């Protein structure tokens, strides 16, 4: 029996490998056709995809209801269920997102720089597609539309691998995107979906599918991103977890601080821009700390704090070293009193993930120092960290927030999904 089981496992692995290789070949073939397509044609596919999402909303919600029911039956955390769940408003937001992407200027062929050389050569740097982008994501089915739409706009083929928990939802959304491609006469492989829940498929994507994949974009938890960074044989746009801080400076306006902290933590707790750690300057702890902590606790947000924070409210739980490194994605926040901006920046650099961090202060010089010295992809002054979103940046949507330092950083939108080439025009010049 053991040999039979091993044989079945080997055959299953072989089947997945065959599926993925075929997927990669079709994607690479589609990449050339897509790169040569007009911006108007790609926009037509996006608008048709948006219309299909609206037309098939009932099918999408029915598929999602099955995914959610399975997740609930497994005892999945409420914050995860929120990220997984779709409703009419969220499907409509996906459709509008595709239309917003279509409304963006065509990035392909854009002249990024132009200059003449003394020998008469005329040189242009021109935006081009990256090629084939593999996107690996968890739980959020709406990423299917965002990632597929952004890649399409930038002339890239997308190979999408959603989480197994959202498999039905992802398939239903993908079917609408395919309708859009058909309506525009573009190859269906331009937005490809991995057709299996088998995790082996991820390994084949990370290996590059025989050179078919040009870049990998992971969007998910720490374990997924760690695996991608460890195993990938192709470039990666890293999207680490959002250990997001808000620092309440000694010159902070309390009412403004309360408004920002409340929104940053509790507007939506399950997104990567949600605040996870509150730092309060000791100089205003006597006036600012208790109102902020009480506000969060009264809103049913658990607070885990150091001794100074515990002292202001008996409901505060003691924070451990691990809390400072945790992305809760839930109604939980860690809180600490620090000795001014130096200590705040030191804490952020020690425990942060270089994602998004905010200072609340009315002192312009202090704000500028924070914005300059905190080495995160997004830094804010007097604004909620939940603005860490490609749509809010005017990018139409985003594939994720890149926390690395190479090529793309911050919201990865259309422009970040392009490369470039040089076009050189001469009139018979030869090199001496």
C-alpha cells in the first residue's frame, strides 16, 4: 500500500509539472502578442472585464460563499475571513478598479528620457513591458482582478496563483477577465490562472517555468514571502508583512492623533497598511497616552503595552518582545512609551518591516526628520497609514506594497510593472 501511495504521489506531481510547463509556454507565447498590442486594445479588454464582473456578480458571490463557508468550518480567524469575503460593494470595487486602470495613460512606449550625443546619435530611453509576471497571493480574491488588470495595462502577461482557500472565488473572477480578453481579441493566456490547489505549482513558478517567468510578486504572509525569497530563481518584488507604526510626537495635536490612530488601526484591521504599533513620546504621555489607549479599548481593540502603558488602564495586557515584531491583522495593537523621536526611529528600525510608518506632530522640522530618516517604503505625516494603497496614490490599483529597494518600492502599480530599452538613431556613425 505504501508503494501504491508513493506512485500516486509521483504521478500527481508529474501531472502538476506538465500543467505548469504548458502554462508557462502559453504565457511566453502570449507575451509577444501582448507587448505588440495597442493601449486601446488592452483598455478595451479591461472595460469588458469590468462589465463581465458586474454581469456575473451573482456567480462570483456564490463561489465566494462556498469558500467562506469552508474557511469558517475550519475555524479560520475572523480577520482572515474578512480578507476572504466578497460582497456586492467589493465586486463593484473590483470592476471600478479595472476601469480606473484603463483610464491611466498607456505606460508602454513612453519616452522616459531623450538626449543627443556630440557625435550626432539621438538616444531615447523608452518604457517596455517586463514580460511574464508571476503573482502568488493568499486569501484576497480581489487581487485576481487587480493583478491581472495592472499586468495587462502594462503589456505584461500575468500568471496568477491565488490561495487555495479562495480557489472558487478566484476562478469565477478569472473567468470574467478572460471574457474581457476575448472581447478585445487578445490571447486568453495573457491572464493565466494556475488551475490547481497543489502547492507544488508554486515551486515550479519559483523555478521560472523553463525561463517563461520574468519576475515573481508574492503577496501574503511572512511564511509565503520567506519561501519565495528563499526558493525563487527569478527576480522578486518583495512584499513583506506590514508592521506599521504610528509615533505620537510631543508636538502632536491630541484630537488629530485620536482621529488618525482610530482610522489607522480599526478602519480595516486585515490590510497591510493597518497600524500595529503605537509609540507615544514620554513628554506627552501624561496628556495623550490615556485618551488614546482608552479610545482603542472602548472600541474593542486589545492593547498590549509596556509598563507605562499598562499603568494607564487596567485592561491593557503586557506586551512581550514578540509583540513588537507581530503583524496582527486583527483588532490588536502593541503600545509603548518612548523617549522622543530618536527612540521612536530606533524602535521602528529595530522592529519594523520597512512598509509604512507615520508621525503625528505639529512641528514641521520634526516631521521632516522623521520622513527623511525612517527607511520605509511609505512614510506619512499627520495622515492615516491606511492610505498605503495604490488606489489612494492614484495608481488605479496595486499588486502589492514592495518593501525591497530594487526597481520597485511602495505601491506596485502600472509604471512599476515596466522596464525600458534604449532606442538609438544615427546617420551612418561608426566608432573610432
